[in-house]
C-alpha cells in the first residue's frame, strides 16, 4: 500500500477533481501537462537553478541545542524560514510560474491567508514580468498587513474577499471565480496541497525538495536518512507534504501533523479539521472538512491566518484516516507560548503557523535518543504585531 497519490488522482478515498463544468478545460489542460512538462530536463534545470540561486536552497538543517536540552531529546529544525520571502511557499510558486510560462499563460492569480503565498506569488511574477492578482480575506488583510504591503511593493494587485469569515476559504472562492471568467490566459497558482487533482500532487512534488534535502542532511549529521519523528503544521498541508513526501511509505518514520485548535476543539472557534471534520467536498477535492449536519461548511477560526481553513489536503485526510500520521491540535495560547519560547531559546522568531508545530514538545514526551525533524515553515516578521499585542511586549 502506498500513501502517495494513485493514477486516478486519489489518496485512498480522498482527492479527485469535483469541479464545475466551466473549470474543466483549465484543470484538464493542467492534468494532461504537469507531469510531462515538469519532467523535461530544461524545466528541472531552471527549477533547481532558481531554488539554489534565487531562493537560497538548500535550507539548513539546524540542530537546536537549547530546545533539545529543554525537552531532553534531539531536535533538528529544517530552516524554511531562511528561504527568500521567508517561508516554504516559494518552492511551489517557482515551480508553478515555470509551468505557467510553458503553458503560454500571461496572467497569474492566487489566494492567500497569511500572505506568505501571496508574497511568494507576487515575487515570482515580478521575476518573470507577469501580471499578478492576489485574493485575500478582509480579516487577513488586517492581521497580516506587512505582507499586504510587500505584495503591493512587488507590483501585485491585492483584492479583498468580503464573504463568509473573510479568510482563506473565501479568498479561494474568489480566485476560482476569477479563473472561471479568465480560462485562457490565466494560471491559478494554488498555494497548498488542496484543490482539484492535479493541484495536491503538483504542489506536493514542488515542496518535496524539503524531504529530499532532509534525507541528505540527516545522513551527513546523524549517519541515517531517517529520523524517528517528522513534525509539521498543517493548514492546507503543503509544508507538511514537503516534509513527509520522501518518507510517506517508510513506516519506520513517525509522522506528526499539527492543526490549529483555535480557542479549543469544543469552543466552536477552531480549525482542527481532522478531529472535527467529516468527508465532503471543498474547492474541488474530496477530503475532510468542518461542516454542519446538513453539509454547510463551518466557518473556521485560528489566531494563525495560514491555518485558518476548514479543510485539509486529501493527502493528509488519508494520513489521518489510515492512522499513518498522528494528528495533534494546538490552541492559540499554546502556539503563542511556543513561539516566544523558540525566540528566547534559539534566537529564531517563528511564524505563528510554525509555532503550532513547536508546541508539540509540551504535548508529547519523546525519548532522549529520538531524532526529531521539525519543519520551521516560516519566519515571524509578518506576525510581530500579533506577538507584541498578545504578550504586551
Ligand atoms: C509560515 C507558514 N507555515 C504554514 C502555513 C500553512 O500552509 P501549509 O499547510 O500549506 O503549509 C502557512 C500558510 O500561509 C505559512 O505562511
């Protein structure tokens, strides 16, 4: 049994492409071309050259000595926060802009929650000289203001999404609506392993560079490619997918996925999709999602804009359902505390999304000899105001 995607676009029972008829030509064009184009030598060369010289890869695998001492175990941090633009998101946007160019597209649209994907998209559009429109929920525009300013500086147009909870789900709806209206010239750079097939697989493949590097780096540092545990936070699930990708079928490696419990699982203000979700369809994919008894999507809540999403990518729904990954939910308060702790123990200010993953160490006891790799998905510059207000700094 494989935990990776099958040739029909499914992870177990999750995935597929449940799309309105008007989106069919766009999705079909992608489905027929993404593997062919990304396998071309010229594509691979340009992709890896840009990851190296523009993004700054490989990102370091850093042994966090003081954090390890505190929790009496061996913790490595995969430093995606050191990438150009400050998060893992750029690995995917570099891949998709190269694909869009080869498909002859002249306009790019994207959705964003925390703004990191929006910034990464605006960045590659500036790099390639392509028009860029980013949809972002009105609530997220307010709480991630530094990233809104960056997108504008990079030449992108930021369009507020005003419906629903005015967060990531609503921004995604707006982007899909735009794509239906502009099917020929526009490519939609989806920012996580969500959406109709082939997006979850395509984004996972671009992010897989993370686990490819972890294997090499861990072999160098520990004499083994395999850690005992991999830990990553899950919004839609792209940094987690990249972290797990080359380990999915290696069941000696334990996988921990961390979701946002918001104010608490039972408070009605949460984004812990695996625990609270049921099977359903969101943004073109069959997956787990938070919904009411009659199938209406529940508005999610998290202090972290990047985890504030009522669904999860189909890869992760399958990892949850099969028990391959352990899912842990972390509240706003636990995450904020873990973010402050990393700042003061290691001199690294993490994104609030990443702080959720870091809070696992207070939840679960590891053995002294365990080797743990935690994906430090992004830096906290965008969240400074939130940290300052929360801790009254
Ligand atoms: C730093 C960071 N980590 C994690 C996420 C969550 O996204 P994903 O689950 O796709 O990695 C985001 C989303 O914006 C982010 O900015």
